[in-house]
C-alpha cells in the first residue's frame, strides 16, 4: 500500500529503529513511547486491523504474538508487559495497518483508558 506509513517503514522508505525483522513480521520502537519500553509488532502483509483479518491470516497473527513475547524477553520486560491492538477509529487506531503495541518497564493501570 503506497500511502500506508507502516508499509513505508517495511519498505525502508521511512526509518525506524527495528528490533526484529523476518519474512513475515517486523518489530520497531514506537516514535512516541508511552512506557520505558514501547514497540510495535506488525505483519509485512498490509492488513488494516483485526476486522480485516481472514482465516488465512491466523498463523501470521499468531506469529506476531510469539515475536512480541520474544522481543519483550530480549529487551528485559519479560516480568510484565501490556499488549494492545487498537481496532478502528473509536479505539484510537491512527495507523490503519495492523499493529500490536507492546509496553513495559513501568506498572500498568487497569482498566486501560
Ligand atoms: P495506533 O494509535 O494506531 O494504535 O498507534 C499508532 C502508533 O504508531 C502510535 O503509538 C504512534 O506513536 C506510532 N507512530 C506513528 N508514526 C510513527 C512513525 O513514523 N514511526 C514510528 N516508529 N512510530 C510511529
Ligand atoms: Zn500497510
């Protein structure tokens, strides 16, 4: 998707601090961190959000979760982190390419805002 910010990060057209990269998924630091550790895990395939997922994406989205845990472990927040997927404008989704936020390094409140 030529007009998608995260597709541009995947293509290398916009720089990002990548923490993980393989054929299916990348993880990179959020540009506006909301916790001492805050990174995003995204599929390389342009999927808008969970509502845009099909059954064929099950393994890909499962992999996003495993990679999130692996990177969280690598960056020292294994003892506790929050994962968030905003879906749709009402949730606060601003970038319409599926992404999982991973936040850690501070206590997390509940319920989330
Ligand atoms: P959303 O609100 O869609 O769930 O989250 C989008 C996230 O993308 C926000 O946390 C925002 O800070 C992050 N973001 C927006 N633009 C960029 C960018 O150019 N680079 C990086 N690394 N993160 C970005
Ligand atoms: Zn995209």
